[in-house]
C-alpha cells in the first residue's frame, strides 16, 4: 500500500528547506557586507539572496584584482613563456634609497643571473657615512630582494639619498 503525500505537505517541506538554506547563506555573509540599516528580520529572503549575490560578485572581483596584483609583484607575465622568461627581468636591477630623519632603508632587486657582490653595497653605504643596522635578502622565483636598514652617522644635512642611489646603481 502506497501512501501518497499531498501537494500541500510537499510544498510546505520545500518552503521550510528553502528558508533554512537562506538562513544558512545569510549567516555566512559578514554583517559589514550588508549596506542597509534595518534589522535582519526586516529583509525578505529575496533581499538576503540579493545581498549574498552582490557579496559573492565583489569577492570574485577582489580575487581577480589580488591575482593580478600578485602576478605584477612576482613579475609573472602572461607572455613569459613566449619570450624565454625575460618578461620578469625587465626593469631590473631596482635600487631604492628611502630616508626619514636619520633612518635609511635601501632596497635592491636583482635577477638571479646578475653577478653582484653584496659586501660592496655595504662598503658604499659606510663610505657615505651610513651605519648598517640590519641586512637581509629573500629569493622569489628568479629575483633576489635585498633590504638594508641603516642609520646616518654623519651629519644628516650632509646626507644625499640620490648620491647613494647613483653609486649603488653603478655598482650593480
């Protein structure tokens, strides 16, 4: 004997399940993502779904922007394979000398293929009256990132970041 479930019950169960699923979806969307001033109860299920769709779209766009930013930072170009890997080496080496008050930060970015003697950089800084406090490096793909934290020992008024930068560019 087969028991036939009437349409009312089927529809009621479907609505209960949809309400439950909508509540779950609404609960995983952060409150700051909603751009409204009403309480949660004031919004319909359709409004919750609409907010969830907007939030997911914004997340997808953000993921794409972050991927593009990551690719630009790591030097990965879409045509890198076609040019024999040279796209990541354009604009290298990079020399940046930043200073504020007596603190000087030197950032050098070179290719792994560049022959470069790091102690020569330290020597140039010391000749310019800069005391090296901390130095480090990291290798990312085919690039080496050097960071040197230092302090001006001689008179701050005599310090010229552009002069140091030019000497380091000649060295590399």
